[in-house]
C-alpha cells in the first residue's frame, strides 16, 4: 500500500475513533436522562459530523451501502415494515455508532472487501452458508451481525488460500467485535465487579476487553491460547507491511487464532 493512501486511511480511522468516543459520551448523557437544549444541540452537531464523514467515505453516493445504513439509522419501522417517525435520540446515537463501527471495520481491512469509496452500492452480502448466519445470531447488535458473518467467512477463506496474516487479523477483528458487543450489552455498571478500567469500553485495549470479559464470566479461559502476535494485531496491522504481520504469521498461529475464536463463539452462545 502506498504511503499516501496509508496516511489517508490512518487519518480517517483517527477521525472515526474520535466520533465514536464522542458518540458514547453523548449516549451516556441521553441514557441518564440529561436531555436539555445544550445536549440536544451537541447531539445534532455530532450527527452532522457523522453524516459528513459517511458522505465522504461513501464517495458522495446516497446509494452506497454505508450511506444507506446511515439514513436507516434515523428510521423506525412499523410492524408491516413501513418507516415511521419517533426514534428516541439515544437509540439513534446507538445506531450511528454501529454504522461508524462498520466504517472502521472496512477501513481496517476486517471485512476483506474493497475500499469504502470503491465499494458496490449494494449492502455487504451475508455469507450464503446458513450455518455461519446461525453462528452469529447471539450478537446483540443487529447492525454488527452481517459484518462479523462476512469477516468470519473471509477468515476461513484466507486460511484455505494460505494467507495466514490476513486470516489471523480477520479472526482477531471478529473476536474483538463479538466480545465488545457482549461487554456493551452487559454494561459498565454490571461489569464493575470485574475490575473494569477507567473510560469507555471503546477506549480499552484488545487484551483488556478479553480480560474483563473473562473476569465477568462472559467467556472462559480459551483466550489464553491466543498467540502473542494475535494479541498485538491492532498495532501490527497498521504498521508497514514488511515490518508488521505480513510474512511473519505461521499457519499454526493463524489456525490457533481461528480455534480460539470458535471457542469464544461457543462461550457467548452456549446454546448452539
């Protein structure tokens, strides 16, 4: 990847991270019942910044899947599928955070698809394997399910194609996404007994999220088998390809990471 393109992606990811952090702060205020003109003005300003960012990432196309996900975040559906008004402000923020998460996943290469600005106008297709779809029904955030389903399928395909660095990074991305989903569903207050660090869940490191999820009983000890290179996949995946994961991931590391992912899936969905 050329340095100029990498720099642009890094800038976009940094901007998205800032929007996500701000969105979580706004949502906490709204959920706490702090709804006053100042908070609503801040919420609207944040939504406008999200819209401008999504428009840029979508190449200005309203038909782009990311742009349509953004628009759908403001709609509430009736029983017959018609759009109606009245979505609570905190629910809109929650949905927009999910859209931002999709953008981060795509830019980070987790989805394995083309760059956002070049993507098809269609929504990312869910894998045709119905077994994979059932595998992720436990994910609480419905907006996240298609992304992790696709990423899981991509990780298996990468293993088959001997692209072990891609397989490992993609498996780690899925692992982090589903553990984060479980933590957010549990809530910071309920996680307090697990010795959570300061800050929002979105600010925690990959290893911290895994450790807290284990202490809280959401997952068991399967993550102890994660290879060292998997634990630092975030840092390495954004470095220079020659000094990062590429060429340094063994088949054993990639397969073991996939095995740990499957163990965690079973932990989060014991009824499978």
